[in-house]
C-alpha cells in the first residue's frame, strides 16, 4: 500500500459493503443460531424466521476506521 492509497482510504472511508459480505454475515449468524438451537437445523423456515426476528442491520461507517459493523436487535429490545 502506498502513501497515496493510505491517505485516500482514510479520507474516503471504507468502500460500500459488497453483497457477498452481507451473505457471508447472514450465513455466519444462521450457523450460530443452528449451534445454539439444534432444532432449527432441520427447519429452514424456522431458521429464517429466527434470523429475521434478530433484526441484523449493517451500519456503515460505525466501526473502527469507518468500517461497517452489524448490529443485532433482539426482539423486544427498545432503543
């Protein structure tokens, strides 16, 4: 990485989140749900519903250095 690339990345921030990264994040969360709740392994509809109930939202520019972070909102969690 050259100095010019470094300065450009600091001034411009992180690039927008690629759709592949969104899919990887969704898959990661679903795998964790399967480990926590083994009954979801054989029921794809219930797994998708559990994922939707979590309310995973990408927040661009909120992470360290302007990176994207994913926030999980639990059902009934008010902010």
